[in-house]
């Protein structure tokens, strides 16, 4: 299965895996769609970063 690449300026990141999105949704109490929307708005491009979600504070 090929994952979609998302582009942020000159950087390409892979679309986060479903289980990662699901974990984030559970952590923040959001729907998976909201998590995906937030990522696409570039707010949480840190999903591509191995320390996510340690560098996100709840309620931000």
C-alpha cells in the first residue's frame, strides 16, 4: 500500500498511518477526521516527528 505524501513547502512527509491518527484522536478526545483536518492545516505536521505527541500540550 502506498501512502500519500503531503507537501509542506519544500518538505514532503508521508500521510500518518491510521493507527497513529487513531492514537492521537484518542489522546485528545477528537474524531479521526478532526485530527486529519488539523494535520492538513499544517498545525500538527509534527505527526511526522518521532517524538509526537510529546511536544504537544493538551488543550492547545
